[in-house]
């Protein structure tokens, strides 16, 4: 994940009572979409919450209230970021306790490398992570079989969305740039999050999730509809004899893929994308070999990305 300044990469235990844990009767037999069952989805969301929890704890340990003030953020903002951090810790506790109560072994925190060197980069990255978290919960919702799980996940999704709106407003970005949220699949989310993950405990549960080849935006500055942006792939290139016409630049939206004009460089690694109309705010671009007539972009057709763009 990338911005102009950084690569993008409360309920205490006594509030997690028996009743909310009853929805965690794990259904291990029902396979859905990308072969992830309900237990896998909960482990996947816990993996994301671990990342966010560690990100905030590390950032608040590295930057003082005085450094926030020097960066232009007042006492109230600093305290609200502390509250966001507490929320992420509570989400980890909630999912961990639920999985244990259901007899599952929760995944443990991984080792991360966030590369954050300033308060500005910390807040910019936090905003992106909250947006990705919201899109992750939304994208996972259709894979959840148990309605109790869905309600519980939704209760976290709405808080992630509030975090996102608050941080965006304080970055002088629209807190609600579009009327609908963009859903991301687990594989798409993992592709963006994997850049932060150095290693995970060997004992962590393995579930069916993978990262696609990376996609990086190399254009800096403000981006709006009609602009051309340059992107490059990592671990993917058009093979000799392949035609760029077979490749599509796609923005993920709530109402299906929106295709953008794509021009490939001769090296098969660098591409120019024209931003289509109707795309605003935190947006996700990927490269796919999926036909333009398709109403969705199946994961098996993704060849690189997604990557993050902030579009005016």
C-alpha cells in the first residue's frame, strides 16, 4: 500500500461474556467461495486485527504526545488515536476468546515491519489500514454461513468504518467519498497486508489464503478522474507473445469491477492506467485477465495487485 509519504503496508476480557460467544459454534464442514469455512474466516479476521493492534501499539510507543503536537495534531486527536488502539486490542481479545470458547486454537500475533518513521506517515498508514480493514470485513461477509458470526463481524466492521472516517477527516480527506464501500476478498487483502508481515509463528493455523504478485503505483501527488498513473508489477510480467489486450486494469467497487484504460510498456512490467470517472476516495486497482463483460473479478483471474490509490 502506498501514499505520498508511506508505503502501505475497549471491551476488556470481562466484557466478553458467554452470550456473544455462543455464535462461535464453528461450522467446519461448509466450504464457501474460496474454500474458506467459517472457522477460517474468523482466523483470517483475527490475523488482520493482530496487525492493526500491533501497528497502533508500536506507533504510540514510538511517538509521544509532544511529537503529535509538533506534527499539527492536538491533544484530543492523540487521545482518540489511543482509543482506536484500544479498540483494536479489544477486537483481538474478542475474536481470541470466541475461538478458544469454540475449541479452536486462535492464530497468534506475527512479526511485522511497518517502516514508519514519522507521525505523518503513522497517521497516513493508519487511515489506509482502517479503510482496508473495513473493505476486508465487507468482502468476507458473503462467505460467512452463520448469521451470528455475520452480526459479530458487522459490529466490528462499523467501528473500523468510524475509525476510517475520523482519520480521513483529520487528513483533510473526505470522510465519506463514496455512497458505498468497496469489498475486498481475503486474498486481495492479504496481498496488501503481506508487505508488512515478516514472519508468523509456526504453530499458527494454516487456512486457504494467498498473496498475488505485487502492484505498485509510482505516480505521486494528487490523483483525479482522467489522470494517467503509472504502475509496475512485482513477480509478474507479460510473457513474450502475450498481448496487453488480454490484460485489464480493474477498480474494485461495490457494484462490480470498473475497467480502466491500460497501456503496457514494452518491458511487460510497467503500465499506464487512466483513472475512470466515478472512482473516489480509497480505491483498489488490480490487473486481471478477466473479460470486461464479467460482473465480478474472480481471484483466479487476478495477475497482480490490488494496490491502493487515493482519488480526489
